[in-house]
C-alpha cells in the first residue's frame, strides 16, 4: 500500500519594480545597465513605462544573463513615443538559481537634451510547500 501525504502549497505573486535613468550621455555605444537578481519563480508579465515626451528616442532591452530576452531578436529594442500606454508583455519565463541575473540596458539615440527615467515592473509567481 502506498501512503499519500498532503502538503499545502502557497502560491504568491510578487512584483519587482526597477527604474533606469537614461542620461544624455547614454547613447548606443555607452548604454546604462542595471543588473539585478530576479526572485525565483515564473515571470508572467512585464510592464515597461516610457517617460512622457521621449519621442521614440529612448531604447530598452532586457537580458537574462548575457542573452537578450526582451524584445525577442538579438539587437532589437523597445522604443515608444512616451505618451502611449505602457508596453505590457504577457510571458512565461522560469527563473532558477543558476539564471536569476537580469540586466536592463537602455540608451538614447543621441537626439535628446535631458535625462529620462524608464520604469519596468516584473510580475513573478512562485509556489512553496508550507
């Protein structure tokens, strides 16, 4: 006979917010990079908010380790007018111990006269046995 045991599982949703300031000197050759460790779990949504009136001059990429994750396609970047709705990406990205380092890389196209702040919100789901 096999005895089955029950362990309650708690599912939680965590949000991780990051802000990156793109200075006027941060062009494509010298982007700003923000490196951080992501909580373990599953990223199921990313929200990127561009600054108002950035007029498609600010670019952003998100890497997991050294591999570009968002947007898909090496070398591509997100770039919006800034008065539009934030970019919302529904996804399924597992984060384990050995690949929890993420990098936000951002720059301007050289035609800016002030600094800009990009806000990025990650929604991470995780489960644990209690």
